[in-house]
C-alpha cells in the first residue's frame, strides 16, 4: 500500500511566495510589479499572469552527521642515519591546541619533531666502529720475519726470528672500521609519522537531490534542513522501497526523477561507507514544483515548492 501525497496547488505556492517576498522586501515587489500612478496591491499579482511555465519534479532528502576530526589513526616509523634526520620536515603541535581540519592543507599524518629519538646502532652496538683482527699481522700485533744469518768464517746459514710491531694496527693486533650502518655516528634516529591532532567537529549536513534543473539545490537543501519537521514528504528507510513507490506516491514520474533517485542512492551508499559520516534521518521523498516566472517589468525568476499541499516550503531566487 502506498500513500499518495498531494502536490500543493500552484496558486497556493505562488501566494506563499508572494507573502514571503513582500515581507522580505516590499519595495522590490512594488518596483517589479507596481503600476505607475496606481496604488500598489499584492492582490493584483497572480500566478496566472506571471508564471510562464511549471514543472512537476521531485526531491530526495536525507541528513548526514559528519565528524571532521582525527580520521587518521596509527603511526608509521622511520629509522634513519644522523645526517638524514635533517632532510625531513618536522611538525610540532606541542601547546598549539587542536587543529582545525578545514584549514590544514598538509598531509593528515606528519613527522612529529618531539618523536625524534636516538637508537643505538645494532650493527656496531652503539660504538660507531667495528673491531676486527688486523689482517696484516693476523691479530698478533707483530710482523714476524725470519732472517738468514751467516755464522763465522764458514758462513754457516742459520735462521733467526726477527719481529717488529705491525704498522697497520700500531702493534695492537686490532683494526677498527667505521660502521657502515650508522656511518660512525653511533646512533640511528627514529621518528614517528603521527596523525595531526585535529579537533573533532560534528556537523549536520543536508543532502538534497532534485530532478529540477536548478542552480539553487544547495540553498534549497539548507532551507529545508532547518524546517524539515514542517514540510511533509514520504519517509522511506531504504532506496528499494523508495524506488518501488515513487510513482505511486507522487502520482507522476519522469526520466529526470529516475535519474535523481539513482544519483541519490549512490550518494547515500557513499555516506554509509564513510566511517566519519552517519546518516541521521530517513530518506524523504518530496513533490517539487518548479515555476518559471517573469515580473511585470520583465525580470525572470524561479519559485520552488517542496512538500505536500498541507505542509510545503517555498524557495525563490527573486
Ligand atoms: Zn653502527
Ligand atoms: Zn696489525
């Protein structure tokens, strides 16, 4: 079973617009609709005379609560040699308070200055060099030679050892090499790429999709959002139901309305998947009337209505 929603009467929409426009700017109304030398009266301004074209459209609305806040979580770490520390751009938020995400143009995770930390090099155990046996003296610290001595008149050959300190290790038997890992700087340096501390702002956002070809969708959506309880539409909890009941509910259908339902559905799914967003309302379907009007002076303007004959809102770019 579907509920057929009654579209507002064109004269009622025009009347509601006229009263609102006169309250907002009576002078402008006089200028656009008045007659020179005659007393200005709102009664003389009728839809029949000034509305040139009317389209029956539809609008789909739902509200989303979006939290702009610490979306990124987790951290990344980098381990670099001392000379490479200075190649990174660091940020500090110490005492700076929370950051407004709207104003932040950099990455959502950045290297934090306060996270820089020395880590003793594992390769050299924090010494900066590696010790090894001297290759020249095989770790003995001495170079050993055997001299052949000629002894006495007979010059009998005799071997005698001769040793002297190794020049490669200054007689220590050990040689040191700078550590290739830390480049001799003893430490490696660790820093963290952490989320920027954004402040959490929760905002309610109206989402409006309309089949009317209008530049004012955003403005209409915002106006509607404020008075949603005072505008009658048909509420659905899912798009499947909405799709099957739109035509019966409105009593009319067109290609643009079908397209609009498709676009709204895609948008809805996108918000469902967004972990920072929460859909806070049901899906509303509204009859939408778009009127193309011209003032007595020839100025073109548009009037829109959203809602049923009982409860509707008007929007105009007049
Ligand atoms: Zn090292
Ligand atoms: Zn040596």
